[in-house]
C-alpha cells in the first residue's frame, strides 16, 4: 500500500502552516506543527481504519458526532485524539436567548477554526498574564468521497459568505472535513461537580457563575463563543484528583473545601476551554487584526524595492 505521507508540501491557510499530503485512500491530510512529530500516528490506517475506529471510538457526551479515539501504537506510543465533523455551512441550533445575542453566529470552516485556536494559543491579544488554554489542533482530514448537497445539510449561501470573507480559501461544499484535536486528560465542570456533594440549587448557581467566568476570560482575550457551556470547561486530571481526594476525607466541610479549590484553580487560569466551532473574535479584536494587516501591507509596499540581505550561510 502507498505510504500516506510519501509526498509532502507546505501550505499556509489563514496564518497556519500545514504539511499537506495525499492519503492512501485518495483523501487529503493537513498536519499542523503539533502533529508533525507524530506524522506516522496520523496515517489514516493508524486511526481511521474502519474496524479500528468503530471498535475504539467513544462518543463524547452531549454530542452527535464527536469522538475520542486512540491511535494504534507507533514506536511504542499511542495518541488520544478527538475527532469531529466540521459543521460549516449548516444551520446553528441555538436557543432563543442565545440567538438574540448572537444572531450572526455561524459554524467556522475548518481553516477558520484552527486559525482562531492557534491565534488564541499564541496569547498575543489582551492581557499577557491571562491565558486561555485550549486543546492542541493537530490535523484536518478530508476524505475523498463527495456527498450530495442534500446530504451535507449545508447552505451554498453560507459557504459563499466564507469564500467572500476569505478569498482563495479551499472549501468544497460537498466534502466532509474532520478536525482532529489532542485529547485533554481531565473532566468537564459537570463531571467535576459529580465529585462534590452540593444540592441542585447550589450546583446551578456554581455552574452559572463559572460559565460567566469563562466567558469573561475569553472576552478579555478578545474572543466570543456563542454556545459557551460548563461542559466546555475542563479541569486537568491532576487537579480533578486533588478535588476528589478532599471529598474522600471525613471532613464535614469537604464540599466547601472542594469548591474553594475549584474556584482557586479557575482564578489561576488552571482550566482549558474546548469546542471552538462557534468561536469568533470580539468586534474590538477583529478591528485590531484588520488594522494590523493594513499596516503590514503598507510596510510591505513601502519597502518593496529594498533588497533583503541573504542570511550569512547563503551566498549569491
């Protein structure tokens, strides 16, 4: 069988550089810098082979088509991945209140999503002391098969809007795009509170408060998520164990101490945010990005006749 990663080319899409290869099934695979050291793991025979995928995939709670799946072992190491189908061009199923607040919300294209997540990880915008942790964006896999338009659930109008917004972007309305992230070991807020003995009223109060905290941190960094939920906030495995250990003691005030530790972790930024299909920049951040691009273009024009010296290790 032809090796998946036999021919490589570099492509830059919305500021993210990918190693592009044709897969053995005729599809396309785009590896980010996070995935490149593990390129053999991303050979589709090592994670997407039908029998392996069907046997090992675990659908994540509250989702219809987001799966956790391990790769096969390569050189003694397996990777835990999150694989999700991109819903670009589909209608966004938001509740009435959210629709009123985010009436223009649309699912990101795979390229937009990875670009925004990468940008957020680089921690350029907003207060430097505040960092929003994310999953590592690993790869985009585009299977060779084409769907019928009615099967895709996509709107030509929505796809065309993305093409107008990002001229030259490669986006096939009839193809499926699978986004692959690294799995974060830990539990979401709902699962964490299963370890804390609080009544339903307290639970609802804590979840609302922490969800607003997450929304506030994102806003400070220049981002919005139209459907932010407690399930999108992840506490690491190590810190979850700390919370669990307190709950296992005989201390009558264990729930209070567990909750206090949880809020301490959140205030210290020791949490991660997942699910980025409705991630966008705030208007202020979007204006700053456009302004930066404009100045960059003007600088390029100003210096277009100035020769760039060759690096010392090269010569004419």
